[in-house]
C-alpha cells in the first residue's frame, strides 16, 4: 500500500537488526537433527543448524537453498531509491537517521540476508550457520556453544574470533537499545570465550528458552580492534560504519544524496552453501530524494533502475512514460507468502485520552476504507482485519478448539466477552461519502458512554469541559496519497467533534520524535507474526513498552502479557498457532490500531536487465539478495540510450 512506505522507511532496518535486537524467534534461527530422539535434557545436540521444533529442512550436506539459482552470474549494479534524509552510517545509534542498510556489513553466527532478506526464505523455523559451522547445546537449552569457522575474516582481512563475538555481546548490553539490553540481561546470564573460536552463552533458569539460541546466534559480530582503534560508540551517530565480515562494504556515500555498497572481492564466505546463488550484484546503490515526485521522475530518467512501487496512484496511472512504452522498463506483480504489514493509524497510549478502548473504537469508525479505496487508491487495496492477515494465525469467528482451550487456561485475565463475541473485524462504510452517517451515530454514542459529548460549539468535551485535542504526526516525505488519506481521516474526526490537526515535520525530526514517544497519533505499522518468541514482548508486551521502539502504542495490558508468556512456553507448532491466534484476537479486541488496507502482491518496476528464479520463495522477494544482472540485456539498454 502506498501509504506505509514513506512513514516507515526510516525503520527499514535489516531483518537481523529487527529480530536480533528484539530477540524474536521469528528470526527463525535454530538447528537440530531431524528425527533424533534424546533420552534426557542433558544429552548434547550438535548441528549445522537450529530449529526450535527440531525439523530442519536442509541436511548437513546441503549444497545451496532450493530457491536460489546456484549458477547466477556475478556482476553489475542494482540501484534503488529512498525518500528523506540520512545523517550517518551507524545503524545502531539511538539518535539521528542512519543510511538505509548501513547495518549490512556485519554477520552473525547464523546466516541472514545482508539487505534484510530472511535466510532461508523458504522456512519460518530454520536457520543455518554462517560465522559458526556448528552449534552445540543440551536438549534443555540451558546453554549453547558456537564453534566458529577459522576462515572467517573481517573486511580488513583480520580473523573473526570468539573474542570479537563476546565484545559485541557486551557492547550491545552497555550501549544498545535500552529495551534490548534489559531483556538480554534478564535472560542471558553469562557469556564466555572458551578458546579463540569457541564461545558459550548461559541462559537464566525459570524462563522460556525458545528464542535464546536464536537471539545470541543472530547478534552481529563487530571487530573489537576496530572499536578500540577508532574510539567509536554503538549508541552515537557516526559517519563510520562498524567493521564487519559481510559480503558487502560501504564504498562511497554523500549525506542525503546517495550510498554505494560494493561486493567485497575478498569476501571469505563466497563458497559456503548458505551463500551460493546469493550476493550477486557487484554494487548496490541507493539514491536519496527529498520528495516522491522527484524520486519517480529520477526513475523515469534512469537515474536509478529498480523500484519496489508503493503507490497505488503511480501503479495505476504513472507508468505511461517512454521507457515503458519502448520496453525498457518492465512491471511485475509478484506473489508474497508473508502477511501484509499491519499498517494503520496508531494511538500513543501514553496519552490519557487514548487509554479508553471505547474511544479507540469510536475513532476507528471515522476511517472510511471503502471511500479511500475507490477515491484515492484506484480500487487496488484490500481491507485488512488481522495482524496476521491471510495466514493460519488469523483469528476467525468465536474461539474454539485449541485456541479456546488456550484462552481458558489464562483465567480471569481474559474478558468473558472474548469467548462470546466474534473476533473484531474492520467496519464497513459507505463508499459514496467520506463520512458514513451510520458509523458516525454509532461512534458518538460510544463516545458519550466514554464521557465525551459534543458541545454547542461542535467540539467533543468531557465533564470537566476539556476538549478532545490531539495531533496526527506525519513526515515531510509522506507521499501525496498517504497525505490525502490522513487529511481525509482528520476531516472525518473533526466532523465527529475531535479537536485534531495534522502536524507535518521533516523526516529527521519525525524519526526522533517517534523514538521519544513524542506524538499523539501517526500512520505507522505494528509487527506481524507467524511464530512466537521473546521479541513479541517488545512488540506488544508491558515489560518495556515505554522504552521499546518496536511497541509504538506503548501497549500495556495484562491479557496480552499473559498470552505472550504462555505462547512462549508452547512446545509444539499446533499450540503455538493457537496461542498466536489468541494474540491476534486480543489485539483486535483492544483496538490498538485503526487498520488500513493492503496490496496483496509486490509491485516491481525495473529496467529490463534483472532476473530472478522462476519460483520465488514464500518469505521474500529477495531482489537485493538472490536476483542477478543479465549483462547482455544491460548492454542492449545502454546501446538503446535507456539510461
């Protein structure tokens, strides 16, 4: 959907960063020997990979992932765009706006895509060794040991050792995101170097260990010597990028204009099975633009050559320029197997006015998806109801079966109406008018029950005579379509009596205020989920809600906390699915977001020189990971003057 692309672009971090710092089992990294039976919790497991359920898809002697082209040619450049600005290259700084993909230079014990593609992209629960060739742990998972590859090298040619891994672990504890550091300190009670290539992590007792091997295995490893030589800090903005061991390094950049990453010709891991058919482009270039119009005009002129389109308006009406007509630019609509991003209008629940669920329900009724879809989005979007839309996790109807049993096991923390009321679905509206009168009448009745009545001046006021005042924050780089959607929703809320206005600020300030929770409402996204893990606590739990940037609402709710705790302790996929269905149901019941629509397919426009496997994996499009350049097509485009 066009709308979410702009406002969330500054959080377009790598999957490793999102899931490692969240400690989420959604990182899906784990290993075990399929079919092996263990006598007790103390028997030691050694493997090339890890899955919490012990069901690895790929055996120890796998040659490459099924979805890649093992003979994909290396070479060429892929250039993409980004809206807004950046002021540094330290992805992990607590302030500022880092360059897109600036965390890609580092690797971890378990493999992940340099540009945020999940590895592997065909399994939710698998992961495979990269810096580590073997992971070792007891069945109880009370500790784990990583045996590192002796050939691993940082980009300066120096060895990657267990000392670097321990240094980086401690660095994140001392200078990393507060919610991450707090979570890790409570769950990982020890980390020690056993020898230069062996590191052991010990986990706390009395907690679920579902995500812990994945968490430590997904932590990027930086060069200890580089930090000591440069005096850099993890939590401070910098123009330097941490010394890592990844296949790409920063080649060149100019603040707010471009970043160029180049494939390291001396990359140590080129021939590993986990890398075969991947990392195919010699260079990846990111061009920055101040606004969406300039960005698209640059694509039309060939300034950059690959575009993941996020605008319904442009997809419907914008691709009639000469490069398309001459066949230089092709368009593809590619199927995706992941749930759509749960985007919509998000409430900051630290604000008193938004703490009442009835208020949030009434405000949801002011959003007219049907009118928005037909009038602003060319009928290309679908209404989203769930936080796991279209997957087996999506809750439906009344709770039944395993989900009902799971909810019943939580006791009085679950409201009785959860069992007697069908799951919340987005309301329907009249597409012929921005304001649906029926929904407005319902909303005003709900607001009156919540203590808010429309006064003679047309403004909602409480018993103390205070008006319901708030602002909807948006970035200066917001697309025209999204701004129109926000404007329409704002006008609808005003017609209900809310004293509301839009607040448009520059993208750097937008990012800073988001992290500081200094906003009332914004169009943003929540975390979708298909597996459970401690990372969901940072996305939806009370424990670190006020400081977690992954929990935009600062949601703090006893029912959600109980669901998360119980979900993390499930021991089979069936119960895990039931627990996540309960989570989806509960989040929708609490109305933590006004859900917007989504586009089911990935829209790709590119100059016709890029190719991909015929069968794409279900979890990623992967254009920066396992696509490649056809040099003959590139030469033909150049000869034709396409660029």
